[in-house]
C-alpha cells in the first residue's frame, strides 16, 4: 500500500516513535479546541530539526502528499487540523522548541517554531528584556503558529502585530529546500521582504521552522486600572484622552461589556468585581514606564484625570499590586473561555477604523438581536487598535445546535456592517477554512488573483495546507 510505504520512509527520517498512527495518539492533533473542526489523517509526524522537516517535505513533494503544519493547535479558524478526507498528514512542530540564541545588546532572540510563547517570555525576562506578543493561550500556543497567523493580542496598541515583531525567518519551502532568512537586522532594504509572505501565510507557502524575534527593554514600572463607563463612545473618549496625556506609554486598552463581566464572575474561579457598582461597559487600561512604578502610576493618573473630571469614567480602581494587576488581566483573557459555559457562541474577529468601533458595536448588536431575539451580543477586545471580538452567545432557552445552524446568517449580518465601515472580516485569527469562502466576497478580484499567483509560485503542486485561505 502506498501510504504504508510512505510512512515507512518517513519513519526512516524521524524514527518510528515520532510517526503517530494510532487513533488515540492522533486524536489531540485532529480536533481544534472549540471542536468546530475535526478530521482524519494517516499519521502525525513529529520531526526534531529543520533538516528533518526539509527531508519530510522533499519526500512529500515527490509523492504529491499533502501536509498540514501544526504548532500548538490553538488556532480558531480550522487551518491547523486535517480535513475529513483522511489524506492529509499532520506535521507537528512541537519538538522544534529550542531557543537558539539571545542577543541582549541587539535585543533579538532566535527561536524554533515549536517554542511555547510563555517560554519565550520567560527567556526574555531572564535577560531583562521582553517579547510583547501576549495572548490568552500563551501557555500552549507556539511561536510558529503565532507567526503563521500573524497573531495580534493585547499589546498591539504599543508594539504592533506579530508581523512587526519578526526580523527574520527560517522556512522549509514546498520542494524541501530551506530558506535561511534568519537575519537580525532592523534595516535591510535589499529588495522584496520575503519573510512577510510567510507571516500570516498560515502554512500555505512554506513551513516556518525558526524565527528572529524583536525584543524590548522590560518596563521598570506598570500601572493597570479597571474603569466603569456608560458606553463604547465614552471608552473611545477615554482612549483619546489617555493617548493625549501619556502617548506611547499606553500599552493596553481593552473594552468589555457588562455581559462579559457577568460571565467572568459566574465561571472564572476566583474572579470578583473590582468596582462597587455595576456598569454597562468597562475598560482595562495599562500604562508602562521605562523609569519606575511611581512614574507609571503618575502617568496613569494623568491619563484618567480629564475623563474622571468630566464624568466619562464613572468609577475606576487602580491595581494595588502586581497580583491584582494580573487578576485584572486574567479576567480579560478569560473572556473567550467563559463563554463556553453559556452555550453556543458565534464568533466574529473583526476590525474597523478605531473611530468607528462604537458604531460597529451599536449597529451590529441591534441587528443581531433583531434577527434573533434573545441572542446575547458580547463585543469585547482591543479598542486601541480597532479589533473587536464581536461574539454572540445563544439565547438561554434556545437549542445549541439550532443556534449554531444560524452561524452563516449572523456572520453575514455582522460582516456586512464591518465592510460598510471599511473594516476587515479577520483582524488577528486568520482565514483558515472557516473564512475561506467569505474571503471571496470581500476581496477584489485582482487581489485574489495576486494571492493565487503567489500560492502557485511557491507551492505549484498545492501540498502545503491545501484548501486553507484559498480554494485552488
């Protein structure tokens, strides 16, 4: 049998112990964590080096064998799990997890694709530096997947997306060759910036095996506040006020509705309301200082002063310790998880110009509840960069499957408003399989044609993550 012969040849490259073929062993790699996507595969491969990845891909190219690279399997658009055909082989990068080098003077780090994001944070902190990419799944997501999906997170306001935090890449191409682009240069103006094609490419153009990350000095002080407000428009006014008062020291600015906080208090162990009264909306704001904790606190106070005086902010509390600040952030990062306890959730990861966020929230929430009375819109997220996770929780008395069956209908309502406001249907999660067909409706034909030509140039036989982003 061709598959058996191929697996034997693959085992010769990475060892039989790293070719998983039993259904039990493959199960964690074939389902995504929300269980929206699950597939079948003949095997899961676990190479231990870039050379082994290259040898696997070279053999796969010769056999026209489709491969799906996978990091921590925390993606939310179904791109990292195999389809149901049973043909695609999963290539897990979890064993490529070394931190190869840290350059403290140059403020860079070379890491392999399977390094866990939290481990990268810890390694940088050990040198008095920081890697700012921060996600709720940072204890399990891996940097290769973060790069392949151009992950966002809560620090984009100050430091940019993952795309802005990568200086160089090592990539295995679709024919098995290795491109060594591990340059540590902040300036390199020698033609096309090829790494940017792989960042956000979701494994469709090549398999990222290592990266040069940009590090930053660790702040000497941080101050975090939790504030209550009446509306998203008030939150936008607070954002403008804080930016004017503290400038680039504003490193976090998240908006949360009361419904989200109710879910947190109901389902997140240890969570409690930091304010004495309930408010329709909340903002979690963070200010960082390169000088001291005292300076960070002073900057935070200055940022809030005008909004407290004019009543935009009706109540606020400043974290009295690092532990309390962490508790504030834990509530924000727990929002995605706690929704699961309330039934089905229809997700939207969208972005609009920052000034349009209040309009997006108001219009989309009204349209959703009109289409589905009793539905519970839960818009939250990164107001500072215009990225809102406009999720919808099912009505309490509705059947979960009946609710989820209306996913496309609710998506169409929200995305129509997003597009009208000049926004994007995918702000930080990518396209994968979930939004592949939707992409065709929002991209101009010439843009789709350019994307297809790039895919065909890099992967003419369509063996790398076929059917993700583009349906060729």
